[in-house]
C-alpha cells in the first residue's frame, strides 16, 4: 500500500521523534510512504481560516492537488492538518461553484483541484484499511500493565459529517488501537476535552489543560496518549506552565500513539525519542522497560 504522508509544520520542526515513530511503525505494516517536498502548511484550521477563508481553501486545495498528481491518498499525523485538508476536500467535492472559484485561483500556479483522492488521519486509515488484526500481528512486545489515558482532541471526530470517523460523543477508535499494543485504554472523565491550545485567553487555556491533567491523575493512568502534536505541545511543555500557575506537581508523561505502537513493534526508547519529552519521569521509563513482555 502506498500513501502520501502530510507531516505538517510542527512534527518536522519541533517533534521529529513522532515522524521517526510513524516511519518505524508503517514499515512493520508494509505501508510505503511516498514523500513530496512540495507540500506547504495545511494551513492552520483556526486562525488562518478565520483570517482569510478563501486563501485557506486555496492553499489547502494546492496541497491536495499535489497528491492528486501522484494519484495517492493523503494521510495526516496531525489533527489540525486533518481538520483543514478533510474539510476543504469535502466542501470542494460537494460545491461546484466553490471548486470553480478555487481552481481559478490555482490557475496562476498551473494546478487544478479534481477531488480524486481521500484525506484521512493515519489512525483512521489503520483501522479501516490495515485492520486491527494485522496491527496486532505486528506487535512483538506487549505493553502489558500500562494504563493509557486517552485524549481525542477536537479535530479527529468533528464535524462528524466531514470527518466520518465514528460517533464523536462515544468514540472508540483510540481505545481499539491502544488495546492492540497490549496496553489498557482509560476513558477518564475529560477524555473528550479540548487541549485549549486555540484559546486566545491564556488563563482559559491553562484551565482546560488543568482539567485534563486532574482527570488523568484521578484515573490513576500511567500516561496520557494522544494523536496530535499540537495537543502534545499543550500537555507536555504546557504541563510545566500549568504546574506553575496552579501550584501543582503533575508529572504525567505524554505519549504520541505511534511512539507506543513502535515500542510494541520492537523499537527502542531511543528510536522513538522518549528522551526529548519535557515530562518523562524515570519511574515511567522503568515501567515501560519492565513491562515489555514477549507477545
């Protein structure tokens, strides 16, 4: 299977360990990534979209048109990129007048949006095209006795008529994908809460992140698992800000799902860049090392 990875901005520039983990995992699943250096920023589904929606449509359509030239679907590893590219792809496929207007903009750079490919977050592709059974078969070491608090974020599931993943109020995709690693998923009280990254009011953002941390701590999970680098930024680096603001001592390790999957498939902690995380208690690292058991 061949797909085009859309890495976005944050993963290559700030969290390359996430890219390393994805590449490791997909090699084990016999998925070939066809990279293209011509991709730009998605662009951002919140501030850029609010500032100039037609330019937002045009830039996103350009990215999709690049993949259409290769005849390959796009997979995203960032929920924000997923939100932009999926929404634009959906609207341009269903709105002929809008599609014509955007293609008029693209003429100046010799491109055309045709609506011939799909755009999905990688976790959706894994569930729907690869299948849980094949993922489970790729697992070499089971992450038994590790409890992972789930964080969905805002953009993977909503709006449901565009994302078309599952019921956004009762999701299960991340729990299913965590279980195949041997770990135990935990749907804590605030597992559907926004990370707060997009809030312009800093205190509101801190309050939302604090609510998630408290919920995870109350659940007694070992770590917080997620699928978006922006959410990761809010909860890893952001945990330091929350601790200062609320006089707390949260030490909740935050893990990108594909780091967990790569570990279960045989990658080392060095391979997946655990050492680059701001919050990574030694106790959790020991727990990972001692609970890796042969599948």
